C-alpha cells in the first residue's frame, strides 16, 4: 500500500486550521512537489487546495481535474471549505463538481 508523504500530511493537517500565511503555503507546495518528484504517491487535492489559496486558479483547476480522475472524496469539501473560496465564482467549478457527483 501507499503511505502518506510528508507534504501530503502537512497539507492535510492544514485543512483543519485557518489558512496559513502565503510563505507557509508556498513551503507546503514545495514539499508536495518534492514528494511528487521522488515518485511518492501524492493525491491531487492538497495541490488544488494550495494553488487555490495562493490565487493560482489555473493550477488549482488542473489539480481538481486530476482529483476527479482519482475519485478523491475530498472533492466534497470544495463547495464549503474556505480554502476553495477563490474558485467558487469561476464558471468551471460547478460543471466539475457535477461531473464528480457533488
């Protein structure tokens, strides 16, 4: 089985807290990217969450599409979690969530 990576754990724990400062978000994103480069299994949702918080909507949507392909149940949180507030006005969000069955 796959084990959670350092970057994934940090990003997952961040979901339970208020949004951190941009520098901390960038550090988490760097850790996740490092994990991904090492070919560790890293789910798409932490990337989507961090890119959304950094205002990088194009990257966030690319990772949400990947999360959809992974059938990630965390997609259920996109409508309500503050980390995804920056995406809610985007017309791409509702069709993506409908495809996910959310």
